[in-house]
């Protein structure tokens, strides 16, 4: 990713790692995960074993994940943690072995994620007149409350405080429509303008769709960091 990953994720110290492990061992925890091969978010149940660094994985569906590297996400209160581990198949059961390098998502207000260059995009601003006037855009950053975008055409001209409707399509997520208010506009010499847009979030469904994209980006950061380490 273009962003400095460590701006988003911070490696935890021994105290926090013990806290996370204590949380896991205290109960049977449902944890989200992604594999590198399949970017769909799945869930798995963590079950503590007699060994302090050994966790039994109970998958909801019949899967074959032996010897695969998986990125896990654990939420404790409002804190979100990621770690990567290789799945081992022993005695007809799946396990992971610690210790793990656990990273905490740095919770800043309305954390903005850069969109990786390799991610597919297909977003545009809708024209109120006709479809042929829709403005193709490139999403540069996204948060739970807004986006920063580059508009490819020079025209039509977009102004601060203008309300617009966007068809948002990022990576493998299904496209959806969302309204927003232009908070700032920077006009470039060669390309179209760069716009900062604040979302108008009127229902839970749209909020969840935005959150899913942000979660995808957090997973991608964790996976990239684990690979680099």
C-alpha cells in the first residue's frame, strides 16, 4: 500500500499481548479472519487448550486451511487487534501456535485509509441531467464519514457546499449509492479537481457498507505488515 502502514497499526507490547491472550483463553471467542487466497471475511471460534500458546480453531463450515497463513481480527471493547498465524492440522483438528506479533489499529477520529493502487475501482459522480454526463472518479482516501476523490473530467465544475450523489465501487464490494456534501475543492492544472466529500449518512445499511470497506483496508494493512515482517 502507498500509505505508511505504521501510521495505522502499532505493534503491541508484552502487556497488551497478555491481555489479548487472556481474553481468548477466558472464553470461547468468535473471531473474524481472512486468508490471502480468499479475501472474504469469515468467522472462526477460538477454543483455549491446556497449552498457553496453543489455540484450537473450530470453523463454522467444512474447510481445508491446513498450512495456510491467516490474518485474524479480535475486537475487545472498542479496541481492534490483528495478528497473523499459520494453521496446523493435527489429530483431525486445526490449531495455531503462539507467540504472535499482535498489532493494534490506531484509533484516530475518523481514520482515513488510502486506497491501494492495485485495488479495482469503478466509482463516479451521478449527473442530475443524464447518465452520459456522469463524472468518473478515483477514490484516494476513505473514512467512516467521508472520502477524498480525484475527478477525471475538468467539467462540470464542482463547488464547495454542493451536494452530490456518488456510485461507490471499491474492490470486490458491490456498488451502492451515497450522498455527500463537498467540503473542499482543489483545482489542478492538468487533471480534474480533488474533492473532499462528507457523507450524508441517513441509514444503518449505508453506514455498514462504508464500515465494510474500511475493514477491508484494515485487513489489507495487517496482511501487508505481516508479510513485510
